[in-house]
C-alpha cells in the first residue's frame, strides 16, 4: 500500500498498544483504565517522549472514537430507568449540574479568566461519568441499593442536561459572545432537537422498527443504528451543536431495542477499537509546558471544587434519606469523564480555552475519577463484608442464586434499619 | 468540532448511506450486495456524478476497511476444515490458481501489456471469493453436499495460496522487476512469514490463550485480537508484503478461538462499519473515461477466461466424481471478490497497472460474481425442489429439525445415486 498507509498503520498500532498497556497497568493498580489510556498519550505524545505525534488522520479517527463513545453511552442509557426513582433522581441531577457550573464559573471569573473560557471549564465540570461509579458498585455487589438506583437514574438526566448545556455553550462560542438573535435561534434549535429526540424519535422508532428486520441487507439493525448515529451527528453539527450530541441521542433512540437486536456488544466492539485513539490523543494534546506552579494550584482548587460541588449538589436533594445515602450519592456522582473531556477538546479546537485551561480540565477529570472509587469502597463497606466470595459467585448454580438472593434480602433489611437509624 | 471533522462526518455519512442503499437494491434484485456498494462508488464518485470526492482520510479509513475485511475472512477460515476433504480440495485449489493465472497472464502478454501489469491482472484473477458461493449454497440448503464441502475446503487453501502469490507479486513490483537478490530475500521472508503463521503461531496461541482471559482490561480477547491484527498488518508491511496478508493470518490465528470468545460478531461489526468505505472507494477510483470499446472487449475476454479457467482448473481435479460435481465445483469457485480487488488497488497505488487494467479487474470481478449464483441455482436444482418451505424453516421446533434431518438424509442418498449413475 502507499507510504501514507504504512505510516498510518504503524501509528495506529503503537497508539493502540500504548493506550491498552496504560489501561491494563491502571486496572491492575485498581485505578480507572481510561486514565491509563490518557496517561499513555501524555507520556508518548509530542510534549513528553514524542514517540507519537498524531497525524491528522489519527485525530479524525479519534473524533470518530468520541462519536462512538457517546453513541455507546446513549445505548446504555434507558430513559425508562429514571421513572422508577424519578423525582429524587431529577433533584440529584439538577443539583449536580447547577453547583459544579456555578462553582467552576465563579472561581474562573474570580481568577480573571475570559468569560468564554470560564463557561467552557464550568461546562466541563458538569457531566458525571457514571461508568466508573457503576463499575465500582457492581464490584461491591451494591447495584441494588437505594443510593445506586438514585445515582444511575440521576446519571441519565445528568447526561441529557449535560448535552443540552454543551449545545448552549458551543452555540455561545459560535455566535461569538452575546449576539442575541443568533443565540436565540441556536437555543430554539437545540431545544427543538432535544424535544424531537426525546419525544418524537422514540415513536418513530416504534413504528419503523418492525420494518428494519425486513431489509435484505446483512445485519440490518446494526446498519440502521450506524446510519442513524452518523446521520444525527451530521444533523447536530449542521444546526450548530456538537456531533457527539447527535450520536448520544442516536444511542438513546436505539437503547430500547439494544437487547433484542444485540446491538450493545457489537457497537461496543467498534468503540473498543476506536476509543483508545480518542483517549490517547486527549493525553497527547496536553502541553506539559503549561504546568506552572500557579496552574497546578488552580487545577487543584478546581478539582476540590468539582468534588465539593457534586457532593453538596447531589447530596442535598436526598437529605431526608440519612447521612449515609447522602454521602453515597454525593461521592458516587463525582467522577467526570468523556463528556467533560470532549467539552474541553471542543473548547481547545475552537480556541475558546487556552492550553492551560485544557490542562486544568484533564487534571480535574483525573482527580475526580481517582477520588470516587476508594471513597465509595469505604462508604459501601457494609456491602464489601457481605459480598459473596468469588468462588461462590463463579459457581453459577441455583445454590449460588439462593445465596445471592439471601444476601440481598438480608442486606436490604440492614440497609433499611441503617437509613431509619 | 473543527471544519475538517464537519466535512469528514458528512462525507462518511453520505458514503455509508449510498453504499448501503446500493447494497440493499442489489440484494433485492438477488444480486451480490458488494457489487451494489461498488456501483454506488462509481455512480456518486468523482468520475460520474461527482457528489463525493473521497478525501485522504476517507481513503485511509477505506484501507482500514480492507484490513478488517481480510481479518474477518481469516477468522472465518478454519484450516482444520480442509483436512476432511484434503486431497481433492488441494487439487481443486491448485488447479483453480494455476489456470486463471496462466490464462490471465497469457492473454495480457499476447495483447502486449507490460509484464508487471500482466502479473498483477493475472494475480487478481486467482483468489476465489467463496462468500457469495457459500451464501448461495446456504440459500439452496446444499451446504452438506460433497461439492459444497470440496468448494469450502478448496477456498481455504485458495485464500492462503492467493495471499502468498500476492506477496510475491508485490515483492516483484517493489524489487522493480528482476532484481534477483532482493526478490530471493523477499520470497524467503514471505515463505518464513507464512510458515511461521501456519505452524508456529497456532502453538503460541494455544499456550498464550488461557492467559488472555486473566488480563484486567475489558474484553481482553477482542483487544488482543485487534492488537494482533494491527501488529501483523504492520509486520507484513515491514517485510515488504501487503498489510492485508498480515490481517488475514491474524484472523486465521484466532479462528479456532473465535466461537468460544464470541469474536466473529464483534469483529464483523467493525467490518460492517468500515467495509462500505472500502467498496465505495473501490468504485470511486474507476475512471469511466478509460472505458473505450477496445477496453470493454478486453474486459469481456478476461471475464470469460476467468470463468473458463476456474471451471476447468477446479473441475478437472474432481473429474472422477461425475459431470454434475465437476460443474458444481467449477462454477462454485468462479466468483472473485475482495482479494482480487485489493490486488488491483495495490497495483494502481504502486503505478504497476494502468487505470484501464484496474477497470478490467473491477469488470471481471462483477461478471464472475454475477455469473455464479444463477448458474449454481440450476446446477443444484435438485436441492431447490427439496428445500424446506420458509414457514417450516421458521418453526424452530424439534419437528422442524426432524423434517430437515429427514430431507438431508434422503437427498444425501439421491446425491449418491446420481454420482454413481
């Protein structure tokens, strides 16, 4: 093949291996794999060892990775789930959006950053990345607790509102500040798009879905999902939103059909291939020269604010449930992840934030993600003691189910008595 | 996101939809979907309607598509399968390689094409694309016939030898004609690579495979397969072979583990996303201005030679099985596909073949692919009559299995008596 392809394949191979080794190393240290993939980008990227200087093709593949990442997040988000813990989850989500944005914006403004930079950094502090929390909860066998249900419900609303907020921020930036007419048009478009995707698209899907299976194409459901993912990404861009918003809503539209059509493992496979390029290049964009003592101080303050804002903002709405649930929900909502990173990336690409502010967001993402898991293990420590031994969990017999059910029942009671006490 | 990403996403969306609509249309006309995807590229590409002029990023993604295509082919190839019909399948494969190459090379030389162009066109005529045949056989419920088993066994050998041949042709071209020392080194490297992948790699995999599941990374088996796919593609390129050869051998190495690790549907999903870009850009590269009456005549002659060479070359080794099996095997081996197209693409990129010769290969691929299915339906017509009704096939009960088994048993006898008669 051509010289370009030769270089490209080698580049893809080196990035893929470096990212996955970083992820594996972090997993073994009981740290989130995503941070290992980002760190690999920092270490091997242009600002440190300079082994890999991502080409424009790799950066494009990385952005495709971001689209499939949000498509997967959407696929795994069930709007129906939040109905079960509806009101409390909504309160938690709203508190967890308002406070981080206010804290972030306030601090950035106080330290005399430009308004657009403050807005982007604040927006990057909003969206919870519930993936890490969900994994810790699963490891602790605590997915059936009240706190877990509220966290997962709130994360759905959080994602949706986070996307809408991103739309506004990007619109603000595109409109170049306060050009009111353009901004109003954009807000109307974003609102229209969101309402359409949340209320009209599901009905269209219910009507259309039986016909998709009748197509003669191989794997028609997967092909249709990929088409809609690409199509809505383009549509979102066309009306001035970020492409990932379209991809997220595309995932949301297919989430009800995902189990029946076996979409999740297959889209996840595409994601497994593309996402490492996204996380690696996120790290590779981190200009280490901006890491002055002042910036590190600012990054640490922002990180502490990001944690406090979620603990308070998400904890207060469940105050009546007792201190344990308050802390579990508050801490469980702190990890930031892909959405925040993408907000920062868009800001960097649009020259709306400086490399320094970009570094602050990466730092904040790392700190919040590292903070939550160990603290959650302490907060859910009753669960750890009750957790079935791995040997039992792997039995896979009816005996095991009985044991698990018994444990769940007894721990459910224990949880109730604690909440009442 | 940046302007580049905007354009790229729109481009990817348009290509994906156009390719898939072309495929769907062809499927409904009972024609191979792949040809519809290529035709979409011809129609919307730069030489006809010029709606899409593939950017360099899209061409890179298309080449990634070729790599995953061959990785999938490798995954679905079981070296063990050919042991069952070993000697006959080997004869069929060798005959089906020698004759097409000789016929193609001879005709191109007679019509005074340069040696390197003749070599590439001849090499593109070699590899059977058994996917279309296998699908027709499945539709006809004839996968359990002797002819089907020989075809599928021969296709495995055919793929492997086709890959080795491609390695030599690329090596010849890289060495710039007859630079003997370079050529000998390359042949040694290609042979070493092939022997290593066929005999050493499977043993390494058997040793290593239990440890892969112990990695902490999510989906460790898929990640390992993707890593090896990218790594062997790079390795193949480094020693002067085509990247797809590495991808094919990577697939072959994992083929034994594919069912247990559920690799096939997941790699297939990546392939479903990337392959349309490969086939579309194959079509988009077809310069319609080269289609002079002379070229069309040449393309038709090459196509007829491609069919005759496979029918004779694959039919003769099974002469003792009677005329029906001879024709079934001969015709079943005629379709050419992705391997031939990639050979032509590499030739075009290396300036080893002219746009005219590239057009001849595309034309030949289309003709052989269109020729086989209807003729096979006639040759296997006894099977069509015996095929269970779709309603029965969809029952999915034990009754259905009984009916199918009964049919298979009775038709097996019928097949035997015909062969003897």
